[in-house]
């Protein structure tokens, strides 16, 4: 019985994410979700009281994905490839959960719990993750950057990542948002970082940049 409940709960969250990404959160109701899953509205309401609770659980998936994939490795030293791998992860997360960033202010206005926890995540957890990465890259000699510049550069990177797909929609209105869009976003962030790359690591950095140019 418990296993069936967990399975249905997870299906609701995962399929809601798919529907929100494809059609937008505002145009999808709980009845749409239930019909898509082939369950009754009552069955859905057994697990979630409203759509806002589903959206909040999707946010928790996003937060978990980011914090797990951006964690500093404990069993080895970081190197220049980690820099691009982290960027790939950031854009992958934005793509997987893209509906959240099409109308984030509206989502938060309708969901006080999401608003509180999202702000806490961005201003505390994400700030600490990004600044920690920069400090480690500086310590290892991968980047040459004054410590007082870390916060401003981190914010610039976060802004590019967060709004990249929205920018792509307006800049390329006749092209679908796809994997190539993410590669262009990575290149944009790498352009922000290039002035800070240490000379000895610049060849490796250029190779990574070329990879995204090819892709």
C-alpha cells in the first residue's frame, strides 16, 4: 500500500513537471494533471491539496539537483574541467525545470512557501556554493581574481544562467529552445570568466570553449 502511494506521488510530480515545461504552469490545472496520469482528481488531491504544493515539490527537486551536482568533490582536487562541468549542470538544471523561470515572480506571488525557500536557497545556499567554487579555483591557481570581485562575478554568472533561456526565446523567436541554446549560454558565461583564467590554464580553457563551439 505504501509503495503504491509513493509511486503515485512521484508520478504526479514528474508528469506535472513535464506538462508545466511543455505548456506553461498557468495553463495546466490539477484536472489536466489527473487526466494526463489517468487517475481521478480525488486521487490527486489525496496526495496534494492544490497545484502550488506540486510546484513546491518540483522546486525541491530542482534545489536537490543543483546542490548535489554542484558539490565540491571530496576525493580529489578540482581542475579546469570542473569549471565547465558546473556550468553544464547549471544550464541542464535550468532546462529540466525551465517552466519555473518563465514566470518566477508569478509563481512566488501565488506560493508564499516557495517564495520564502527560493530566496533562502538563492541568497544563502547558492551564494555559498558559487563563492566556495571561486575560492577553490583561485586557491588552485585556475583563476586570478581578487577576493572582493567574487561576489559581483558570481551574481553576473547567476543572472546569465537564470535568464538565458528567456533571452534565447526573444533573441531567436523562430528557433526552438534546445541543447544548442544551453551551449550558447555556457559560452556566454565562459566569456565572463576568460579574463580571470590563469595563463597556464588558458590552453585547456580554450579547448573547453572550443568544445561548446563545436556542439
